C-alpha cells in the first residue's frame, strides 16, 4: 500500500450526549482529537485529515499542525462525513483506499491502524475492519460490545457474516469484539453512502450491516487488544492514565 493511495480520515463532531465537547477534552495538555491525529500520522500509511463541522475542532487540529476539512453539519454518520471530506481533499480520485478512524480512540496503536489494510490486497474485499477475541463474560454479555461473526479464511482473519449486539455465536469457540475502524476501497465507500439504511442496520443500530445486506464483502483482521473508546468521564480518566504513562 503506497502512501499516496491511502487517506486516513477522522470524523469529529461536538454532539456527543454523554460527554459534551468530547473531541476537545484535554488529555495531558492536548485535545483528544489531536492524540488520535498523531496516532494516525505515526501509522505512516498515508495522508491524514480530520473531517469536522465544528470550527473549534478545526482550529485545534490546525493549531497542532494537522489538516482539517470542514464538512456539512447534517451528515447522519461518520461515513457520510468522510465521503464529503474525501471529495474535497481528493477530487481527482487518486486515493484508492479510505480509512475511517473514530475521533474517540486516543489510545489506539499505530500498529492497529496499519493492521486494517492487508485484506484490501485481495480485490474481492470491499471493506476491512478489526476485532479482538473476547475473554470476559462481562464483555461477552454487554450489548455495547458489538460481536463480529465470520468464517476463518486465514491466520487472524475472518470473512464477516454478521455483526450483532447479542452474545453470538452460541456454543463453544471464540467470540470477537468488533473494533470500529474501517478501511474502504474508494468505490465501496461511494456505494455504501448512496445506499439507504437497511432493515438489519436499523434493527441492530449497526451501520456496517448495510454493507453486508447489499452483498458487499467485509473482512476482519484479528488483533490482540481493543483500543479504548472514550464515551464516559471514566473512559476519559482511563485514557489520561494510559497516555500519562507514555
């Protein structure tokens, strides 16, 4: 994957209900969105930009030397936001792969960002994502933990069959915690954002089911740990402790 083929886009907005102003919350003297930006830059897979509808987020990103792209405020999802940013940043269509990195993953490792790309070496794969094996009953039973269900097709790799908030699959064997980092072929992202929300997507409240219901192929790379998202004050404190240790 050459760098000019890949664009890493980080959608960020202020409208989180549980943690207001989330992207600009301070972690070690730096806004959270800047930590995510730095992790993406450290991965070294391609150009990195933050896609936002909030001038304060854009200002924080540019103040720390990053690239910000302003987008419309009415996007229903991060996928729609990054698609607008892609068209702004790369109108000539040079970027073939678009990585959608959530803006609330300040502790994600650059290795994990790189890990999402190998499945796209196979032309049959439309979208790639990550998961980690579940090791606790609490994680297994929590509806907030999305499970990736798939057929093993190689070492540490699944072909996705379904994603669910339920505890699945049943029976003996591993279960996997889905990690919301995606790498799209450009054509797959264009197709995805033009599709209407699908029935299972609306029932499970999981956007990636729209792609599966449309017959698109998603492959899942298995990684060792789940990067901690920041959704609550407790998550924020955990992220501060992790990043303070370096």
